[in-house]
C-alpha cells in the first residue's frame, strides 16, 4: 500500500504547475518505474494475501492509477498467485506421500502388541483429523486459495498483524498459510542492508587494504550497531575513528 501511494503521489506531481517540482517528480518516477517493474507482482500478491484487501481492493488501487489496465493487471497477479500456490500444494503432497511411505515401512516391522495397538489408535486419530481438515478447506472441490478469495474481506483494521493472522490459520489453510508467511516476510526494500554495507568503502580503502575479511565484517557490524543506518558526515568521521582504532588493535 505504501508503494502504491508513492506512485499515486508521483503521478499527480508530474502534472504540477511548478516546473521545478515537475522536473523533480519526472526524475523520481523513472527510478520508481524501474523498481515497480521488478517487484510490483510480488507486492501485489502480498496485498491479496492481506485479508483486509484481497482482489477487490487491489482492483481499486490499480483503477486509481489507470482504469483501462486495472482488470488486466489483476488477472496477471491472480494467475501468478495460483501458479505459486500450486508449487506449495505439490510440495506438501510429495512430503505427505513420503511420510506415509516411511510410516508404512515402520509399521510393517514386528512390533509388540501394545505398540501395534498404540500406533493403530494414533493413525486413526490423525486420519480423522485429516478428513475434518479437508472438509474445512475443500468446499465443492475448491482449493485453499479459492476458499480464501471467496470469503468476504475483513474490516479495515490498522492494528491487524497479517503474519500473526496467517499463523492462526495454519490448520485451516496449511499450504496457503505457509505461502503467505513466506511471501509477506520478504523485505519491501533492500535499502537498509545496502546502507549498512556501503560503509565498507570507508573501512576498506586504498590506505587500508590488508584487513582480514573477518576484521572487515567486525568493523562494519560494529559501526551499524552503534550508529544504525544514518549516513551523514559526522557518522562517517566517527566510523573512521572507530575503524582506525579497532584496526590497530586487531592488527596488533
């Protein structure tokens, strides 16, 4: 949603009467489009897996950008999401088959009567739970993703923790819950990590090029822990002081 809002603001600012602002926004939108082309589908699938949005809200967002292409974009995101879900569903099916074969091999061996009885009871319990679970997630031959998308969207609540919500749905949507948690855990940007490692140019330069890799790593991490991701002259000077002092101690 934040990235979509940025795009909306940029599209509005491109039409601004102020020539300076218009020129700035034109330069910014070029960089934005490069990022958007690479990650828009991933971000959109994350929005669909937010129970407060799903496809309906995604269509509204796309319509505000360009009404003529909204349906086409939604269909593209939906097809990619189904393709991704099929991969997770297939992986779970293969794992279940492997586990079933292992259990069959274990049970086929000679076991005491008490062990055989206990195993049979456990197997019966798990079979019942699986049947019950399949009834919940398989309505009229629908997949977990079909069931999720057909359900009404939740009320807009800013306090909703989407990852925690999906964690609570692991019993009802086992495969889709795993997909959602994997997808929603992807960082929206790599700026933070890139900013942390860009300080490496100050640590390892032409005057200091014989540091061991572990020492370079220690210097970069220490600077990041002390100053975070701030990037100004004062921090750079301090990081150089820290680097010089730490380097001398490490070399010694």
